[in-house]
C-alpha cells in the first residue's frame, strides 16, 4: 500500500499503556488514521475496525494493539 500512515501506527502502538483505553480515544485515533491516507483498501480496513470497536466506554488494550497490528501489517509492501 502506498500513502499509508505507518509511522503514526507505530507511534500509537508505542503509546499503549495499561489494560484499557477510552473508547472515544480509540475511535478518534482511527478517524485520524483514516484522514491521513487516500488508499482505498486501508480506508476500508479502518472503516471495518471503526464498526468493530468493542465496549461501551472502554476498550481492552489487547484489542487496540491487535487492531493496530493488523493496520501495520497491511502497510507492509506486498511482493509483486
């Protein structure tokens, strides 16, 4: 994928601290990532994650770490 925010994903992953994260903060971060790219496949993946954010007010940090890992993996160059 081109034009994807891989540095921002790495920064968000490094900032995970504790076992839970405010759900609204997770959604804000996903929306920020969505705005940083024009890559349709990446945007679709972020949209899917936005629809899957668990919890009413808090998100398990493990879910957030996994979601960021999926996004990071999707930014890696694919063999031709």
